[in-house]
């Protein structure tokens, strides 16, 4: 296990064994059944290429009115609890007095990407954001606290965990592309990213 530090982003390479990755996919199955993935709409009216859903007290949501956290799935059901196997990773890698209130589940199909953005819908930026990569490789880009300027990229592989706290908490980041079918973790290919955040 190696920990890389890039611009304040802590990248724990191969943090999860193959068995632990497979166990996470299993605990996600009932979550995805209860609150299916959907394609959020952005303020401009377009659809995001990443499909998503959430677990926890709050889920991240976006529509023509903008993006925010809300207590229910767009079809009305409350989000399921964050599985303990996922909470354990937060407890092991963050030194905080709070538990995450949102586990965003992002699914990247073959051509999905996530543009550079800051995570700033949360009330308190002193808490870190933790993100877990499962499945296909994703090209992760890390920028600055303001839009533009030089950025650095690296491939996140299945089992890698990124902690974005301290000086990295408000830095722009995104996923330029995935290497579809580079991993066999998900039978149909694609990449799952789990992002844990304290919201309130
Ligand atoms: O997929 C990733 O690795 C990053 C996801 C992300 O930046 C987000 O959900 O805000």
C-alpha cells in the first residue's frame, strides 16, 4: 500500500484488496435496488454523463434549479443507510469526530466523465471528503482552488481511496475519462466511485 500526496490530495493506492472491493459491490447491490441510479440534470438543462444515487441522511441532487443535498431520491424514497463496510473506511482514514451524512454513488459508463468542479455544497469545509474507486480505471485530474491554471492527473484504479481534506478540500477535481473494461470487478464494465461527505 502506497500513499501519494499530490497538491494536498492523499491518494491511498490499492487500499482495498480485491476481496474487500468485491464485498463493497455486494453491499451496494441492495442500495442500488432501493434507490436506482438516475442521470441528474444540470442548471443549463443538459444531463450529466455520470449516473448516480446516494446512501445516508442526504443525497446529492441536481436539476434545472441547481445542485443541492436532499433527503430523498427523485422518485420519493428515503436514501438507505450507509453500509458499515463503507463507514469503516471513513473511520480508518479520516481523523474526524463526525460520520459522513452522504455516500454519493457515481457510476461511469463507457463515455462518462465528470468535469472539473469544487465540492462546496457542504456546510463545514473542515471535514474531509473521501472517495473510493471501484471497477475500471479513471483518469483523475486535480487543479487549484480557483478555476484554471495548471493541473495534474493520475489514473485511479480499483481499490484506490482519495482523501481530500485540508489544503485540498476546495480544490477543483474531476474525471476526464475511464478505461472501459480495464477491470473485471463489474461484470458489465464501468467505474463506481463512492464519495463520502459530512453535509451539515
Ligand atoms: O469519480 C471520482 O473519482 C470523483 C467524483 C467527484 O468528484 C464527485 O462526486 O464530486
